[in-house]
C-alpha cells in the first residue's frame, strides 16, 4: 500500500499525484478517443467529462463497445452521510449520474451508507449521521434524477435485502486482502472490513454491467468486486473516476464540511455564497490591484477559477475568455469572484427549488424502481 | 492467546484442560455453594448442573443475589447451523434453558446465526446452511420451550432489527481486540470479525440481565460484551458454561455431525441409536467378557457411561449403582450399552414427538414474545 489515497484519507498535492494514482491503481486515463466514442452516442459531453474532472476509468472503453453491441448497464454510486450537511463537492458524482441517466435512460441506484463514517470513526454520533442520511437523500434526488428509474436507499433501512448478498461477498474477501487494498490496520473497528461487502452488493442489483461514477478514492472497493463478480454470475464493475474538489482555502485542499470557511453548502443562500467566496476563496490574483493589472493573475491556483472550470462555467469559449483575461490582469479578482458567486448561486438556486418540491418517497419507497427493489431478492 | 479453545476450534484432552480454561478465561467454578443457593430458589437442580456438565460461570453468583433482591433477567443462547442436522450434544444448552425457563418464567431468546459457519469457512454451501437453520429452529423449540415466552430468530431474517445495534457494537470493538480474544488471523474472512457484534446484540434485547447458558468456547463473545454493555445502558452478560460432549469414538473426542459414527442425531430412530451405541460407542470394559468379569470396567473412559452421567440417567442412586457394577465387572459392556440406548431413545422419542407437533411460527413470528420482537427497536 503506497497510496496516500484511501476511502478514508486523501492526500493529493498536485496533478502529478493524480497521474501517479492512475499507475498505482492500474486504471486508464479518460482520453480524447474515449470521449469521442461516448460523444458519438450521447451527442454532446458533460462539462465534468469535457474538462476531465472525471479523468480516469476502469473498463469504460469496453462498456461502450458492449453497449454498441446491444448490452445494457445500470448506474450505481453513493454518498456516506457524516456529521454535517452536503457541500457542492459532494454533489459532483450525482450531477454526472443525472446526465448519464438522461442520455442512456438507465436505472440509477444510490447507496446511503449510514454506518460507514461511524465505523471509520469519522463521526461519533450515529443518530445524527442517520438524520443526515435522509437530508442527503433529498439533496441527491434534487439534481433531477428520474423518480421512476432511481432507487435511493439507506443501508440500515434496506439491510434486509443487502444482507444475504453481503453474506456471500464477505465470505470471498479476507482481512488480509481488505487491509492490502484499503490500507487500514488492526486498530480499525470490526465494522469497517465488513462494510466493504455492503458497498459491493449493489453492483449485483442487476445482471447487466454496473457503471460507477465516483471519486478515485472509491476505486479499491470495485477492484475487489472485479475479483469476485463472476462467482455470482454478475458483471465486473466499470468505474469512471473523478479528482477531488478544492476547498475555498486553496489548491488541493479539502473542501471540508466541518469547516464553513472551506465549504459552500447546498443550502447556503446567495448572500452566504457570495460572502464566502469574496472572503475565503483563495485567489491567484496579484497582491494589490496595481500589481494584478501589471503582472496578471494565476488562474491555475485560483479557487474561483477552479470551480468555474470544473462545473459552473459550461461555456468553453467564455471560460477561455475568463482565463485569459485573468491571466493578463484585465479581469480583477473581485470581478472573478463576483461572477463565480453568481454562477454558483444559479446552480444552487435550482437545486434548492427542486429540493423543496421533490417527492422523496418516490425515490426511496414507491417509485417504479424503488417499489421493485423493496421486493428484490438476491439470486445467484 | 494461549487457549486451544475458540468458538471455531476446540482442543480439550482432559479434566485438567477444563480446569486450566477456568483460569485462562478468568471465570469461576460452579461449586456447591452456588448450586445450593440456586436450589433454594428452584427447589431442585437439573442433572446438567448437578453433575457439573455446566461447570463454570461468570457472574451467576451475583445474578442470584440480584434476583433475590427483585431484579429480573432473561435467557439468551444460540445455535449456528452448519452442513448437517443437529446431534444430541447440540441440544444440551437448550435443555438447561428449558429447565431455567420453567423455574423462573423468563423470556428466552435463541439466535440462529445462519452466516457464522459460512464466514468461519466451516461450511461451503450457504443455501444448505440456511435450510438447516429452519430445521434447527424446530428441533430447539421441541425441548419444550414456552411458545409465548420464546423468540427464535434466524439472523438473515431478523437482520433489520439486529443491524442498528450491531452498528453501535461493531464501532466499540477493534480488529486487534477481536483477534486477541478469538485468536483468528488475517486469513479470516471480513465477515467473521463483524459477526462478533451480531452475537452480542441479543444481550441488549432487554434492559435486565442477560443469562447465557452455552459451551465455554462461546465465553469470549460475552467477555467483550461486558466491556461495552454499560455504554448502552445495558447489563453485563452472565454466562453459565458447559464442557463439551464426547463423540461415540472415545473420551474427549468431538461428536461430529459430519461423522455418523461419532454422532447420534436428534432424528435417529431407536434401531439406529442402538446400532450406533453397540457398534461405535467406545467402551471402558475389559477386552473379553472373561477379563471384564475378572478385572472390571472403567466407567470414567466409557462413552455410554459418560452419556448416562451427563444427561440420560437422572437418578443419582441408579447412576452410582451402574458405575459400581461396571467397575466391578458385574455389569457387562453389552448391558451398559443396551441400557444407554434405551435411555437415549426415551429422551429422543419425546423430542421427535414434540418436533412433529409444535407450531414453529409461534416461536419465530406470532407467539407473544415473537410478535413483540418483530416490533422491537433498539434504543439506548
């Protein structure tokens, strides 16, 4: 275990670190060829793919071949609730999921493992975490997922259905393998190794290919899945893997939900979003306005620009203009931040409106897919 | 970890080994004082206690004190189904449980962990094991448990209720502690450490004292339980701990359900019982009838006598007569075996009749206690 990246600890300091991860994990880069093949099917490409925030994959090239040959797939991802509400970074996989669901009209399964962070000792209050599980489910549904093709489940609620396949999966993985792949040691709780099996189980929900958009830190689960899937007559997991978002405090920092100076939350109002960006977002601009105009800014280390480029400025031409204008010092830090705040708010306002309106029960209990899944039983 | 006794491996070769286990596990002997105190309440003593097959305990003395002060308790034990049906040795804890339930009119909870042996790699076929789970539940109920005061549950069926408390319990135990107490290593499956939490959970079903009659190999679970019970406002587990039964093949051998020459099964008919005892039961008698009559037999190494003394001859005076007669050579091996076969059959016939008649659903789903438990929710 050389990596500084596990599902519970992430230490990335540069683009070079991301390149190294590709080698270490044995995954492939998402390159132009792959994106062109996808675009042939979908007609366009989501900004998260175009800008390579999702930058690596395992088997996505083969999945596209299979898809062209008439094979089907389903989408699976998840979100582990913790001790605070969701920030904009947490939403990223679900935004791509929504786009994929729109393009391919496939089923989407979203796991909310309310035990994971508690077992990983990232939160000390299980009941509070469980409350966030419901909040998070609502937030996730608000990206615009199809209520009849989406099933959002909380592990402790859905355990009756997860447990039997987990019995099978847990039998196939030794503590030794788990340690090797995840890097934990004997001080970990007895829950954490077992949790691995629960995260693998939803890849068996359908007999077709499971496609999993997730942070690259989650890849170890699905590497293990690929070793055992065929024993259960199931397909190997296909992953498309993202980088990590920056916190407001600077490049390659963590957007930490427990630090409001680092995170923009999904339910922040416009004033708060604007205030946080103006006050806390690390700037790549000059030390003074004079210097900035003279020497220009550095968009590559500017957190506002990072966020525009990852997600919030979908117009490639416009982004290029901003990048160049900022580099030349023609756009000031204040202007860049102000623009970013507006773009973030456009996005959040939409989510917040959806969040009030959606019928969460459809996603969790009585929509078409959800009601099927409450009758689902694992059969090999 | 010095012990040769864990829930998955038992290596006992002498009474001396049993004495050593008492020290190693830090439990107490069940002595005359304790049994007299119990007898003051119950009026008499079950043969399994009188003959000290249950020979050690943890906290039972304190429980009796608390009981006299008006405190209540409940009984919990279990049976892990495996790759074959139950033999007479498997029934022993439940026989004591029935006696205790009759005397104290308390609730009894019986866990059937259908995942344990599969995770411990003692069986390779989970579906078959799961079928034995239902068979075993029926066999256990047949010892005469009270259908309104008994709840028998299969883990994979009842997991919805077990899982939330298991989330709490699993958080409190590290892999390190689990290894130290149970002696497994990193080659174990990721299911096995988590299973510990599931075996602890039923000690939290009521807020009163859990009393657990079980084989001494199960004590490690409840040692861990005692370290964490108070965090959940629950009482520390009280155990009364038995020795292990001998297989037909000789003293301190394992009665193995996978070897029909070693085991008498609950559903064996009289002819089979008699045949197995006559043909396979290790004898402490002389090599020839002549030598036996001249030098006498050794009841202390005779498997038939072992079984009479442990369970099947309840009359102390009669047992003494048999022991002396056999030692002197007045009773032959053939006579001893024949008598044992009759006594075993008397017992089995009764179980088999009950087994046909009982309404298993009452114990598992709709008896008074069972229906309460299907609405049970863990609250700290």
